[in-house]
């Protein structure tokens, strides 16, 4: 198994509110409206290797993100990190998309996330063949603890603290030659968790909504900020760090002080495992 030839496409790189935000006249939002710079949709990514694909999360902008791809693709699998709106509200569109394309879709989520999905998308869990594309009894299956093999990687999920918003999950991808992780919604990851899951990475995709939230009420926060990310030992140790889940506070054209840190943007593609 090799990850040779795998590509990570960033379909969306914004925080839960998107950029530009409604009614916001800040420089980033104004620029996003007029020039398109920093225009971003809710966070989602697509891993591809040859004809194999894996979709990471399905936020409210998924319809436009998939339509933008040009040709239909059937994800071999979809992984859902947690049941917050900005990561799951495209689930209905995704089910339609696959149904229309006549394909099979396997959607996986960590076991504890599934009851929340069942509650939010009750119609999809009725098992009445509402979506012709369904070939399995449940629309969302528990992600096996041993992980999933796709696109040359074994993908495993691990639970991470999400501050005031409870908990989320991150994904680690291992091939014999390449390792990377996708962790969009987290703050205060304990050292032992980082040691287990976030070491030896060639690439780390990390969510940072704001540049500096040190003046905010800390108990209300739910994601790392850029200032903290730059100081995290496990992030600094990664070969490359791409920051995502970016609010209108972030101007992605601005330089970051550590050369191996950078901002992701919608439409960015990164070659992996080469
Ligand atoms: Zn704004
Ligand atoms: Zn989020």
C-alpha cells in the first residue's frame, strides 16, 4: 500500500460562518465581495488517488463545492468528524448527489456521532429506500476502530476537545511512506493525545479560526488561534502545516513567521506522499 499519487483538495476552508460574513464590512469581508480574495466556504476536503476518493465532512456549502468539480464523482467514502452544522448540513445534498449518480456511498462517522446524525436527518435513517443509491442498511456507519483503507492510507479517527463546543474528531492518515492529519475543530489537545496521534507527520491540516483570541473569554473558545498554533510543539514538528477553518479575521495573503506554516484556501491542491 502506498500513498503515491494522492492529492488533497481543499473544497472549503472557512469557519462556521463563511467569508464574507453576512452584513460584515471588515476589510477581509469587503475584499471577498469585491475581489474574491479570502472568499471561502465551510471546511471540507477531498482526498483523491486515481479513481479513489474520500470526502472529509459535508458542510452547508457542499452542493456548490461538488458542482464546482466539473465532473460528477462518487466518493468511495465520506468521513464525518462531528455533528455541528458547518460539518454536516450538506449531508442531505450528498445523499441526493449519490442517488442521482447511481452510485454507492459509504458514510462513516465515529460511533458516538451517529445518534446525533440520526436525529438531524431522521428521514435518511428510516431505511425505506428513500434514496435509490443506498446499498447498505444504514446511511451512516460507525467508523471501524482499526480504521478504513482508502487512497493508499489507513485512516483512523480520534476524539479531540472542542472547547465550549464539546468534542470533535480528527483523522490521521498513515501509509508506509507518508503520514498526515486533518484536525479542524480542536483546542487544548492534551499532550498524551498529541503524542499518540500527532507525531511523525509530514503534513498537518489544523483549524484556527482567529489570529489571536487571548483577549477573549477563554471558556467560550472552541478552536485554536493562529498564535497558539504557531507555538504547538506537535505542529512545529510537522513537516508542513496548513491552517484551515479560517474566519474573516484571517487574511490568507499575510505571511506567517514559520516557513513551514501556511494558510489553506478554497481550491488549494496538495500532492501527498511523493
Ligand atoms: Zn468580516
Ligand atoms: Zn467547524
